[in-house]
């Protein structure tokens, strides 16, 4: 397809969100141009893939919790659909998640989290030290107790994105490696229309609609539209990958999260012996550099929970920046006259929220309105021009989604 040919949809961003949008759009028969200089090589590549709405629940983030729970429920169907089309094992592991409290202070915090779960209708169980050892015999000698969440699972994001890229390519669309410099915009009074994109080589591509799903860089691209404020920022995270394939006794079986003197840590196992350890959270630019301090902190706390990792070879060190927002909620919805769509700002929950974001983007592409609970994701909420308060969803019921969301 030539640059001069207008299309139905331009997608900016090749992470989990942009890849899912490309897959849905081409399956629906839309003409698509998809841009990312390094598809699948941003925050999604570093992600461990925890689908953990229970243990991701945080005080003061009830709206986010509801989104996480709703999205986790959609993941099995998404995996089934994608695996059926591509034949790829996406390594969806539905085995539960264990949280280990290192000392008495950590156990006190774990119990506070459990109380929050009960208040919000989430399911977790408090474990004694012996209860933790029954579930993880190779746990360290110093353990005060823990929590168990049977409904927190994991998936392999790299396999998901690889499958999506393959599925989209099979329908004739490949990610264009040119960089999108700016959006082509027209203004009529207070209404903004986006008609395409300007590329790094000076060429332009026209489209009926443009979806911006470019992670933390979305804010820079969208911030050039007068009156629109999209304050995404890079929040650096560092991850270590170990190879325990030659250490069968180190198969931990399910995701293990830890609290070590107040510091969170996780170990996510993969079939074949990989163990993903993460992740630091640092308000720094996306320099993609693993620091000595970050590496030390991850291994120090991970080995406090599972000392046996000392014997596993290190296979990869990676640092990527997540797209943070001031309220930790994503930005999903229409801007202006509806020609511009936004799906970004997922922060630490990009993989977990990908299934729900996929559902919402599907609705947007069909021309439907988003459900009431999606109002907290309104991409206009930080804009100076958006003076209408977003309704408080505090008393709303849990998210209700169709079991089999209709295609576009």
C-alpha cells in the first residue's frame, strides 16, 4: 500500500495494545497502516505478564481494581481466539499466585492487603509460615507467612505479541518502521479533526481515524493538539531473566510475589525454565540501561524469597519505561470529533489491562459508546478544556462485559 492511499485506520504503536488493535481491525476488513520503529520492543517486551487483579489492588485505586478484574476475566477467551488462529502456545498459566512475607512487618502489611481484598470482594487467603512452605518448599529460611490468590495468573507477553504480528502479517499488514512525527490536524471552532500522520521521512498518510497507542511517547505526540493534555510520562522498570531449565528442583510452579522489608518483588516462571524477576520502579527517562543498583536490588530481594536462584544462569537484563499517568488510570477513548482514538497510559498494568483495552477499542472502531465504567479512562480528563467532572464510580457494580465480545 502506497503512502498516498488513504486508509480506514492508522495505528501508532506496536506494543500489546497497538498489536491487538491491528489484529482486530484487519480481521474486521478495515484497511490499516501500522507504525512503530521497533514493534514489540517497548514496555511490553520487558513485562512479566502477570494477570493479577487481586495482588495488583492498591489502596485508593478502586476504579483501577475494577478495570483489572474485568480485564483478567477476558484474557482466557483472548488467548483461545489468538491461539486458534496462529497455533501458538501463549503460555497462559492459571495456577494462582503466592505472596511471601519476609518478616513480621511484611506480614502485617500482607494482612492489611488481605483486609482490602475482603472489603472490595476479592479472593485471597492468609497463610501461616507452614502454609507458605507447603505451597513452595524451596522458600527461604526466613518467612513470616503470606497470602494465596487462586485467581491471579500469568501469560507470556512476548509470545502474545509475536502471535499478533504473525496474524496481522498473514492478512497483509506489517508494521511500518518509520517514526510518526506528528498528527495531521484540522480545527473548526473547538472541534479537532485528525486526518492522518506525518512521518520521519517527510511523507504523509491519510486515514479516516488514527489510534495513538504509543506508550509513554503518546503524550508528546498528542500534546501538540491545542487544548489537549495527555500527561503520560516514562517510569523506568528493570527486569532480570534467569534460566532454570537445568535445575528442575527450581520449578516454582506459579507466580511468587514477595514483600521483603517493605520492598515488593516477583518471580514469574515460564514453561521451559525461564524465571522473570522484577521490577524496579524509577521516575527516570527511557534510557533502556540496566543499573547496578537495580540489578542488586532485584537479586537481593528475590533470593531472600527463593535462595536457590543463586544457581541459575542470568540470560537477560532489560530496562524499559512504562507509560505512567497522574492517577495511574489508562487513557482510552475518543478525542475531538472521533477521528482521533487514544489507548495508552496503562502504567504497570499494560498486559493485564490489554484484554479490556482491546474490548474498548473494538467498541470505538465500531462506532459504539464505551460503557459507564470506562469514563474513568477518558483521555480528555486532564485537558484544560475538559471542565465537566468525571462521575464518581465509587458505588457502581463490578464491570459487566459480554462473554464473547462482538467483533467490529
